[in-house]
């Protein structure tokens, strides 16, 4: 490749060329200096380093922003003042960056300039109208000024844009309106997601009836599928509060099964399988264990296609797998329990069904003990549901014999459980 050269003959041309080269060097120097200062600011973890970056690149908004953030972490009056000044400078240098206006608004509020904070936040919102954090911050600043209506407009929009703000918005509304559900609902949006979170929140506050009311207003498909996790949490709160009738309604609404009915034993004829794991609250509950073995028998049954059989084979009789079911009932009513069994048990222990108040564990009724009987035999128990009771637990219990060793062997079949 041939090299070409140019001869600069006049002094004027030489001066002009030198000036151009010098200008390029100056521009390069300031550019490199700006880049270094910007990089330092991005990595700065001390005010001193950030201040050096500002001195190196005073026209770079990022250096002022970093110094403002680090100064504000000290929470000392003089440092907060310095932080505010740097935020103001960063915003002046980059007036179209919503982030600087957002943090400037926060800094102004910390300094006591609430009106200035509102103006800064509204400018940030103008630049980023779809950013939830801006609306959330503006809403809180308006709230602290007593502008409740305006505040909740912004809090609602923040929650719509970012679902993580729903629970905080509910908590804010709860505190501002002192638990007044009417005002809370008026100031929050009526979206299903908000109502699902509100229902769970109310249940945690022991406002169970209102929780059920809010939950029931959500479209059925959302209750069944969209908010399945919220339904599970709401159900846990109801059960923890011993609100079994409400829990039953929640499960009925979910449409998971049509076998749960107030005052009725679920799967009393054992025509569908009994789960040994992950059974829902109103299904038969069978604990894990080796004794007795529990299964279905399609040869021996009182009616239908099968019965539930217990097979005992224990030399000491110490192990026993509890079997139970929670049944939601109506307070103050009289109930009659019936079941059929047959047995070839050999034991000195006593086996019977007990009906227990699910709220306090008090025994309300018990059947006669299971006896050796080759024919299907009815067993009964009657009880009156106490006032305010919501459910009873039907439970198979074994009272051991007086001796330390209490062997038990043989089979017991149960079928056709009913509660009337």
C-alpha cells in the first residue's frame, strides 16, 4: 500500500492543524475523564469516592445521584441536606429521567418540603405514567398530606400495575379507615385479585363472616382456578378459627366435590376410595401406621359395593391408627348417628366410635363397644349439638385393657355411616 504525504507550506496551515490536534486531545481528555468519573460513581461505596467522581465530572448527573444516595444513608441533618442538594443537581442535569424526580421527591419529603415532594413525584409520574413505584410513592405522600381520595386513586393504580402492592394497599386502607370494611372497599378497587387478598386479610383479623362475604363475591371461575392458593390460605384461616361451616361453604363453592354437606357424613358407605394422604378436611382421615391394616372389602358389605375393613394382628396392642372425619353441623340441633358393623375380633380392649366437639374436644356421645358378631349389626349414638358448636369429629377410638400387654387380632367391617 502506497503512503501519501502532504506538505504543509504555510505557517497559517500549521497553526490550524496544531489547533485541531489540540482540540481533539482536549475533547479526548474530558471524555476519558467523564468515563472514569462515571465508572467510579457506579462502583462508589463511600461518600468520599462519590465526591471525587462529582469533582471529576460535575456535569454528569449520575455522579451527583450516587453522592446523593450515599449522603442520605447517614440520616444526619447536614448529610440529608447535602443529599437533597445533590438530588436537585442530578435532576437539573437530567430533567427527563423519572428516577431522579422520584428520588428527589422522597428527599424533599424527608427534608419537610411535602409540597415540593408532591410536585417532584407528579413530574416523575408525567415521565413514567405506567411505573407502579412512582404511583405508590405519590399515593403515600398524598396520604400523609391528608389527601385521602387522591391518594387512593394512585394506590389503586399502583396495585393494578403491580400486584405486589395489593397487600400493602389493603393494610394502608385498614389503618386509615380503622377497619371500616365499607370505606375500605370504596377506596380499593373491586378487582377479583384485590378481593381475594382482602378476604384472606379479613380472615387473619378474625373477621370471618366478612371474609366469606368478600370471597363469595368473586366470580366462581376465579375462586375455583385463578385464586386457588388464596382459597387454600383462606381455608386454613377458617379452620384455625374453628369456622367449619364457612370452610365447608368455601369448599362447596370450589366445586371440588359434591359429597360435603352440612350435617352429613361424607362417603359414609365407602363407595369411593378413602385417602391415606392429603385428604381434605371433611374427608375421612386415616393416619399412617402398620396396625391395623385398613382397606376395602367387596365381598363383605352391608349395602352397596364394598365396606371398610380393619385387620388387627398385634401381640401387644400398643399401635393403633386413628380414623376420623370432621362434620360441619348446625348448633343446638339433635342428631342421631348410625353405622353397621360385623366383627370376629379377639381382644380384651374396647373399640368404639365417639362423637367429639371439634372446638374443645369434649365427648358428646359414644356408641356401644364393638363386639364379636358374625352378622351385620347396627350401632347408634345420639347427641345434642351445643350452642355455637360448628362441627363434630367422628372418631374410632380404642380403650386398652388394664394389663400392659393387650393383644388384638381379627377383623372388623364397617359400612353405611349416617348422621340424621
